[in-house]
């Protein structure tokens, strides 16, 4: 199959795991704050391991193949990671959105309903994940892309549940909470298609794209997920979840990537 098509389908499946994770809210099944923080910690650990083992290290290897040596590949990785963080920070400032912890951010948008501000916040969050999966396949590494898609899908499930439960807690119906949580995952196939297609026509961008996606995910981990896991006083449990997620993703990438 065409790597672009595979990248799109893989990022679509990973995005759909957000909705799959939110299914319990349809049956009135909530989760405790402790469990939510553990699950979000797991998601952060998966993303952290994926950033390094599935994106930065392969990006450095791809840069070595293109440029040789160590100095230029190191520079490419450092610059692209920093650029990924910078772009996500700019989007965070330019797009009106609302977090469950930090409240409203970005420019004022009185015409937007609060629910759409939440959707925009999670959309910003999911953008680099879909991009990472698309870039993974677009570079032609099917095994590595598959491992990355599995890892992103694994961490999308607890995220979807956490988002749906949070929406329930502020007054949304079960159906609305499920639908909104599922909708936030649909940016991933869009970003995945864009990343895979871009690499299919400009393969020399592979090391830049891989490490850029890593930087974008690192921003999300630090700015969004970890603060969320620390707001209820369960930092120890969240750290255990992060460690488990990191170890699981590291094992998957090394064993099957």
C-alpha cells in the first residue's frame, strides 16, 4: 500500500482510540481523580518515550544518512525539536482555547461557546500526535510507524476517558461528553495525512519532520499533561503511571520498531 494512505489510516485508527476510551461515560462509568491522574501519567510516559525512541533517534539516524558525521545531525535534531516546541507555543497563544486546569488561554473569543474552547484545546494537544504517526509512515519505515501508531493509540484511550469525565463534571450530558471527546481525536488523521504526504514529495525533510514532531509532543507533555496530573494531589501515582507508560512504549519500540 501507499505509505501516505497507510499513514492516514494508522493516524485515523489512533485518533479513534480517543472515542474508544470515552465509551465508559455512555454507561455512567466515571473514574476517580486518582485513576484519571494515573492514566494521564501513562499517556505522558508513552508520548515521552515515543518522542525519543520513535522520533528523535530515528531522526538523527536519517540525518546521518543524509549529511554524514555527527555535528550536522545533532544540529538538525536540536533545531527541529526547539522549532516544534516554539510552533506549539505560538499556536497556544494564537488560538483561543480553555484548559481544565489553566483556564482560558489565547485571544479572547466571546462568540465561541465554552465547549468549543475545550475542543480547540484538545485539538492543539492532538495535532503533534497525528503528525508523528503520519511522519513515521511517510518516511517509509512501516515497522517503526506501526509501533508509533500503536503507542499513540494506547495513550489516546485514557486521554479520551479523562476528557469525557472532565466534561461530565462541568455539566455536559453523557452523549455530549462522549461525542466531544471523540471529536477531538479527529484532528489526528488530518495531521497524519499532511505529514505523510509532505514526506512523500520531500523525503529529505524526514530528519527535520521526525524531530519537529518530537518537540511538539514534548511541549504537550510539559505544558498540558503533567500539570493536569498534579492538580489533585496524586503526583506519586501519576509518576508511577508515567514510568509504566514510558517503559511500555520503550519496550514496544525496541522490540518491534
